[in-house]
């Protein structure tokens, strides 16, 4: 959950004055502030390679692009989107992300010239910067250092906030034409971390674990509640209860490293030794060089699998401080829901007349 004041959390849980800001950035410098957004929002999805996406509609004839140098032309400029509330007479805003403008379209509609802008977060800088030549990273390089090196080669000004790790890489080879972002994410996954660009546009990594402790917030119905709608889905499709991770870099004549993570909770509906049955997932990576590393990778993958048989799609009053992977309590009496869930996706609108929507998975401890 993003860092906000207690007064902010109280405000967004009740009727309040919405505050938004949309800025155009050129090389991180704000060149324009837009106050004519009439539709759209930001979607955050921790299950996607690109975590954040922006889609918004602006009504302003002065912002219709006519040449490549215009503010909303898709040639390098970015949009930073904020949503918040007026708290104690001042705007308290949460940055939802920084998005490169990828597509701009103009429609002459009933309200005037509508400019629709679509973009993705800064991971697209890495995705587009495929390896132009064979690129190598020496064996024994710290994993966080290797990720930083790959990122800076694509974008020297990138800001990073990577969780420290003692783990190192084998010899890595990025083939010409290869996907830089996939290599970076695979490196992070090999040590049990998620890698993404956060709401401030910073390249971030963190360990993937099953969230525990006190939920960040409660989504409930009734007086004082923020939950508007909730629907539950049950499925076993694509859900595993054991992950077996193996390395591909074993020396000739040696056994490949191996790590196993299993749902061993008898109270879990996907208990490996229960009626759900044994449903293993196999993961193999050239980056796994030690048994401890393989174990971390297996545990991280299983953490994302647990609870996916039970998901909830919800609508609620907008709280822009929430993020994917936050732990929340959802209560909806008529639907029989009163339990802790992990947020997987969120869509946060940039206008005051829409609610927030999201999808979760159940917590299995």
C-alpha cells in the first residue's frame, strides 16, 4: 500500500472531494498539466509482464497533436497520473504511475474533439530495447547488479530500488534480438523476486511471499463501508499445488539443482495430499545454480498459485493508495464472503464519477 496519511484513508472511505492531476513529462520534466480528462484510468496488474497501463480521454482542442513535437504525440513523452482527495483543505495525491505515450487517437464527438491517450509503464523502455548484439554478463555477478546493468544499458537514467541479495548469476548470454525485459524478470524470478516499475516510475524488486499480518484495509458493505459490488469465482483451471524448480546450468556429470515447494496445509482447498489431488508445476531456468536459489524460486511461484482457485471481482469506492499484492479483508454477507484476499489487479479511474474495480485471490496460509 502506498504511503498516505490516516486522514487520507478516512477521507476516501466517505464522501469527499476528489483530486486528480495528469502531467506530461519530457525527460522527467513536467511540461504540461492537463485538467480536461473526462474518462479513463490506470490498470495495475501484477500478473502481467507490464504492470501498469493508462487509458484516458481528454477534451481539449489545443492538445490535438499535429506534429511529432506536440505534447501528446507518441514519440517519447510520458504521462504521470495522480488520484487523491482534498484533505484538510489541501490535495493529497497518490502517483499511479508514469506511462509512455504509445498511441493517441482523435475523435470529433458530441462533446468536441476527444483525444484518447494510451500508454504503458516504463517497462516498455526495456521491452523495446531488445539486444542489438550478443550481450554477456559474467558468472558470479550479483543478481541485483546484473539487473541494474541490463536496465542502464537500455536507459542510463533509470532509477532503481532493488532488494539486496547475496545471490549471483551464472554466465548469462543475451542473444541479438532477445527480450531484455524478459531476461531481467527471469533473473528476478530465479531468486524469488518480482520485478516491476512502481507508481513513481522506479524499477523495483521485492520478494514474493504469501502476505500475512493485518490487512491493509477492509472492503465491506453497509454504513461506513466502501464495497459496492462483489462476485466470487471458483475454478481449478491453471492452479497448481506443488512447484518443482530445476536449474539448467549443471556441469557435466553433476545433478541439476532442484527446489520443491508444496501446499502442505491440510486446511487449504488445494492441499497436496488431499482430495484436490497432486497437481505439480515444473519450472526450469538457466539462472538457478544453487539448491537454495531453486528453493526460493519454487516458493515464490507457489505463493502466486495459492488461493487462485478462489477469486473475487469487486467494485468499491476509490482508494488510490491500494496496490496489487496488498492484503485486504472483503466482507459481503449476501454473497457469503468474509475473508482475507490478496489484490491481483486494480483499475483506478481518473474521474470522480466512477468506482474502483479489482480482482483478488484468497489467502491460504
